[in-house]
C-alpha cells in the first residue's frame, strides 16, 4: 500500500514540478508534452502528491 502511494505521490509532484506529461502513441515511444497546468493546478498536484508521500511514510513506519 505504501509503495503504491509513494509512486502516485512522486508522479503527481513530478508532473507539477516539470509541467510535462507522457503522451502515448501507437507504435511510437512515449513523448513528453506540456501539461498546460495553471498555478492553481500545479499547487493542487503538489499538495495532493506531497500528502500522499507523507501518508505513505507514516504507513511504512507503522508496518502496513
């Protein structure tokens, strides 16, 4: 459970920091394209991703 939260939180924070998301096309390697996030969107992704990382940390400490 905590590993899944770590991956989800890290993904959300990375999208907010770099403002890029992968685009998957048929037969081609994924490309990074602009996410077109507003400041409020970036703040929301950072807050939710950071919260997921904090919850994962405490779940790992409790042994779950």
